[in-house]
């Protein structure tokens, strides 16, 4: 996999981001990728201009200390020299737009950012959601694992029934990406796909027509089998072989995807954020927003081929 050769790590410069930086640096070193840090801050209020230099120096010093800590925690054979990692700083309003413009201008192919702190460590704040909606570059929103040891569990959500070629192509890309990441930084891969028969509740609870339960079950089994068969076809087409375990889930995506993440200790969820890429009807609308606001893991989100960002350089 040749993607991810030019990685941009976005920091606010205020927190201890050494753990997230360590994961990002490990990925960059494994792929021998270019790696740059951008400190993006909202700027100081009007009238505080005289403190700008001191404030930005403090952000730079903290970030460089985090880089040093992260590098020292890495195996010696892949440990980078933190002094040689470019660190830039940019302040002002419209932070998401500024970040996306920098990623586009620098021809980055991956944007990594620690997820904004949120009560309950679930869902994403406004800045992160704007990046997910508008960035043409894949966005990795990283959450700290709290010193977790053992298997790094990657899950990828795909929809084999996408009606559009772009959606199917993205599904193939997601499978390829997740399998490649699992071989580089993970050691457990789950392939997740949801199936749901929209008329199931209506058939069971229709007061005008009584459909025998046996007939309903037969219909559901046929729907499930057809969906699973198509999923196997998508996986075969992707060429990843038996790289991951298949989890064929019955239910609404906004319920079953976050539940799967929680119950199976998923560290990184790989999915699409535009078009039908993991779940029926999966666009950046109600379904996607509901899923993302319930997810507790880190997230790597991709756009389908041909996506045009509203942000221009």
C-alpha cells in the first residue's frame, strides 16, 4: 500500500499529546513517510497582540517536548530524531478551514489529529465534525488508549449493496486500507457490515394484514443470505483474502456499529463519511451523525473517489 506518504499531524499545542504522537510517528516510520506537525490555535483576543509571540513560543515548546517524549518511547530501530521533524504554527479563526487548506496545499494524504476532549469520551466536537465533513484528505481522529496493552483492534465498516460505483470503490479502498493498517500497526481486524429489512416491523405489527411468523423469518433469512453473499463478493474483489473476521450484524447502523465498537474493544474504526460506504443510507446526514456521536474509538474516515471539498486553497 503506497498511500500515506505525506502525513500532517494537527495539534493545539496545549495538551500532552505524546501518546497520539507516538502512534502517528510509528505509522510514519513504518511507511517511511514525510511527517509534519501543525499547531493550529484560535489566536488571542483583540487587544492581546503583544502576548502573541510569548504564547506561540509556549505552544511550540510544549509540542516539541511531546515529540521528544513520543520519540523516546519508540523502539530504537525506528526512533526518529524529534529535532528534525518540522513543526509549524498558525493562529486565527475558522480553524477547520485553515487545517484543510494546509493539508491540501502541502499535498498531504493523511491528516491525524487528537480528538477534541468530550464528556464521556464518545462522539466528536464541532471542529472534528467539520474536518470529517469537508476534508478531501483522510482524517484520523485519535483517542488515547489509556495505556492499553495487547491487541490493537481495527474494525472496518463496509456496505456491499452500494448502488453507486463510487460507493463500491470506496468500500474496496476501505477494506484494502484496513487490512494494510492491520498488518503494519494492528493485530486484529474485524470486517463489519449491517443488514436490515426495512419492512420487518411493519410485517410483524401490521393491524390490517397478519403475516405468519414463519413467512417473515423466511423472508429475513433470504435477505440476510443475499446480503452476506454480496459481502463475501466485495471482500473477494478487494483481494485481502482472510485478513479479517466477518461480523454480519442485524439492525440499524446507528445502534449496532457503536455497540460493536464498545463490546469488542475496537481501537480504530475505519469507515467512509460520504456516500453509502458502511451502512445503507450512509451520508453525512442523520445516520452518519448519529453513528459518529456514539463512537468511543479512534476514527479513520475516508471520502469516495471524486469527492470535491467546499474548502479551496
